[in-house]
C-alpha cells in the first residue's frame, strides 16, 4: 500500500545518508578553539598560537593554495576564500589591501587598546571587549581577551575568548600578529551568549603609495565559526553557507571602512599638529583652534 511504500522509501533514503554530522563534530572538536589548562599560563597560550600558525602555514599560506576570489575593488583590495579537506565546514578567508598609513599606524589601529574606538567602524555587530590578562613568552607578547557581538539579525549574541599575539617580524621585515580562540575552565561561557570561535594571522608590509607616501600592504587570513557545537555548547544555528555567501561583501566593507578611518585619523593628526604649531598666535589673538 501507499503507506508501506512511503515507509520503505524513507528507510532507503536514511540508509544512504552519509554520517557527515559525526565527522563534522570531530572536525569541530579539532579546529574550534585550542584547549589549554584550567590555569592559564604564557607557555600554554604561546603553544596554542604556534599550533594555529603551523596549521595556517601548511594549509593556507602555501604557494599552491587554491584561493577563490569573492570580491575585488578598484583600489586593488581583494577578498578570497579557501576551502580545505581537513575542515570543509570552516574555510579560510583572506583580505588584502594597501592601507593609506605607515605600518605602525595600521598596527596601532588594530591593537586591542583601540578596539573600542575602531571596531564599531569595521564591524556593526561589535559590542565590547574585556582584556583578561597580559603574557609574554620567548619574545612574543600576548593578551587574553573576551570579545562580544550584538545580535546578528535573528541570531543571538556571541562571545569569543581568544589570545591576541604580537609575533616576531617575518624574515622580510613584515610585522606579524595573530589571534586564536582558547578554551579554558578559567573563562567559562558568558550567560546569554553563544560561544563563537576565530583564529587569524596578519602581515603588515611597508610599501609606498603612488605619491611616495608611507603605506602598508595588509594581509589578514582568518577563520571564524559563529556556532558552538563543542561539549556543553548550545549550537548557534548560523548556517555556514550564509556566512560563505556574504563574507566577500562584508569583508570588503570592513576593508574600505578601515581605509576611511585611517584617512580621517591622519587628517585629524595633521590638524592637531597645525593647531599646536599655532598656539602662540592663538594666545595673542585669544582664538581657538578650529578643526
């Protein structure tokens, strides 16, 4: 009868389903955050970062990595994606652009100290940052922090616990920084938030623009997962296909917003410098510096 045929059809369909959920969970345990001890130490944080750095070197930073361009801009900026077999559900994303400022200024712009001012300009969902500790290990400086995001459309708030790293310069002189999500009992999940995960490597190369002014070739390679499928997690339900479909446009928007803010900051600094040089004239004329 019809009911029997439907039942047999469902059983046949289920028997052909590949167990991708179980594989995905194993991959997420492997890639979603680096587990460190219940007592956070500089050595453990450094090991977590070097582990992620090695993964990036082997998978994303090789010459034969097959990047797919998602978005380009007339100024040469580019956003690309790289899917890899070790974790197909969490691809690498690369953003590259020439920033209109010297390396130190770009480095400072992205420093955690300036996130309360700079991040809202780059990420409309940015909510806040709490620095939990500063660490040093064999010449690299690290800051343990928690970042929170506002509700993402219909999805709940997110929290990230990660270490931000100031690494040794690359062999060619490029400055290097990175982040890696860490998992530790010392920093439990934040109530009302879904734990999310991210890691990244960034390179700051000194260059000059067409007029000979100092500039920076900034390359940021990162992975992000807004869901929490690890032990004790509460999911998150953001489809990865949605993230992949939008990261090209949102990544490019972040790059362009960063360039605009750097230009504004440079203009403000120049105005402040001019104002300071004219302080005697203002004193004589009892006038204020107009910015």
